[in-house]
C-alpha cells in the first residue's frame, strides 16, 4: 500500500484479461503523490473476487525518433554481437569474413 499515490484523486481500469487461474487487471491511479500503473492479479476466494498479487508497471522511457539505432558498443553490451552491415552491402560483409 505504500506505493500508492496518496491521497488518491482518480482511478481507472486500463485493461482486464482472463488468465488460466483468474484475472489480470491493470489500474491507472492518480494522486497528489503522482501517477502509477498497477498490475493486479485476481482469483476467486470463497466465491468472491480477491486481489492476490499487485505489482507496479515500470515503463521504459520513449526514445525520440532518430535515437533508436544502437552503437557498436551497445550491440556488444546487449549480447547482440557486432552489427553486420553498418552501411555495407551483405556480399561485402560475407567476403570480408571469408578472408
């Protein structure tokens, strides 16, 4: 409960989906302390819907257009290997690897 933006001024349901064991609902909560997206899991307990788990939805910041290409170092850090083309034609890459 400490993660909730208190006092809360607004709450809405963003989505609800059925899962094999119950339901998952994403809530959008607004309060004086900020905003929060909360993923909740619900199950039937004694004939009543009950929250059994809640976790904050962390969002990655959106990169501005033009900043989506990874540098060579980022490819290596993310385990994607060395970028192959970088402005070269595929056949040139293959020929350079054969030597």
